[in-house]
């Protein structure tokens, strides 16, 4: 009798033990970590005794149509003292003339033009840095050309949060517009899952990222810590890497009131979505080590959980009820915790797609990260 045959009796119990261990990891993230956001009482920061002047910075590269559609909603925010700086980063379409038309109508719009230099192929961080250097005010708010605030009180909410005592970074929330099609559902689900994670950890006083579509920080923080100097060689990361390196336990706050939400245009093809996620994977390799471990464990244990219950159900059909029970326990914990979160993040329609989207999400993200984690990004956005 071989060793394999000798211990064959114990294989089902080993498999069931692995499922139990992985389930415990999952319940920790769902109940303890995401539970922070589920129990969080959403606040409004609109009512402030003093209103600080602010600079809104938008970087644009060939964004003529998006600027036509969305820039007005930024320029006409209900805020008493603000400037909007649009950095036109060597656009080859009609962006320049679109912005000139806006300049003639709005005197608080300022345009910074970047000309191509054949010896310097810069990325978005260079454009953001120029926008910050051009800003007149200490408090900075960032968004993108394809973004539309959910309310004309957006700036009041974001700046109100940034004006709280000792706060230097405000982390906002930016979902994608809802359109027809399965890809749109997956993109919105992935964005929601990412937001759940970074918002929950921010509430745990361990902020590790934000999205450039809706965030803010102070100019003094940017220059005090030398801006993007430590990761200028990474094309992406003007948002998440900056927060990862500069957030502390006390200087960061979240703002997710409905008026603080900024919607954005999603990718419309699988190819463009794949490239977007590949770019994001490239930035995560220089997160702080503790954040890499934290996110890696969460992602890998989720992936392994699905693999374990599927393999166990196939190899040991007599114990089918154990992987099924483990799956249902995890799903029930998700439904209880996520229902409140999905309402806060304005994506409650996705709760019905959770069983399908969750498994697709983990397999897709793991596959994408495996093939693109070490690749250098070459795209501006």
C-alpha cells in the first residue's frame, strides 16, 4: 500500500478543513472590515461656518466631447469662491477650441496647455503636477473630464470634509453611469467592490487609496512630501499611490453623502476594460507592503474559496453539503453586510446579481493581475 492510498481516508477532511479556514478569512473581511462601512452613518459637510477658496483640477487629453458634456456641471457648482483649472495635455482633437469657448463664458476657468516634447513622453502625473503648481488656493479638488457631479453641492461636500480639523486628504466616491449590458454591470460591481474596500479601510484609519475622479488634498501636503517624485516612473498612481504614501491615521476623511458622489463614463468594450485594469495592477506593486499583503490575502483567499468548494464538491460528492453550506454562509453574510453598503453607494440594483458577479469578479481580477502585475503602463489614462 502506497502512502497516497494509506492516507486517502483523510483527504475529504483535509479539503473540508481548507474550506473552513478560507471561510473564516472571508467572514473576517465581510463582517469586520466591510462592516465598518455598513455601519457607518453618512454625514453631510455642506454647512460650514467658513468657506475656504478652492482650486478644482481636471486633466484632459483628447476630451472634447466629454468637456462639452460635463464641464458645465463643474463650472456651475454652488460654491462661492473657486477656480477650475483644466490642463490640456497635448490634445490633438478640438479640446483647445472647446476650452476657449468655455473661457469666454466663465471667468473662473483657467486653462494650462502642455505642448508635446519629442524627448519627454510624460504621463498624467506631469499634467496633474502642473495643475497643482498653477493653482491659487491651498485646498485642491480633483476630478476627470468624463465626470459629472451628482449635485451642484458637490464642492460643498468635498471641501467641507477637507475643512474638518487636521484633515489633509478627502476620499470621495465615484461610481460609473448605469447602462445596459453585462459588461456595465461587471464594471459597476468591480468599482463598488473596490470602493467598499478603500472606504472601509479609511474608516479603520488605514487608508490606502482613492480615485482621481473624486478626491481632494492640500497643496502643502503635496509639496511637503515631494508630490509624485517617488513613483513618477509609474504611469498611473496619481491618485491611489499618492494616498497610499501620504495618508495617516488622522489626516484622512471620507465623503460619501449623495451630494458628494461623482459619476463617470465607464469603458464600453472588454478590451478597453482589460487595459484599464492592467494599468491599475501596475500601480499596486509599489503600495506599502502591509497594504499589498492585506489586499493580496483578501483577493487570494476569495479566489481559493471558490476553487476549494468547486473541487471538493467534484472530488468528494458524498460531502457535497459542506461546500454548499460554506457558500451559503458566505453569501448570507455578504447579503446582510452589502445591502446597507449598496444603498449608500447607490448601486442597490446589483445586489440581485451578487452571486454571479462575485465569482466572475474574482476569477477575472486574479487572471488580469497575474498577467499584468509586472507590466509597465504605457497609456496616459
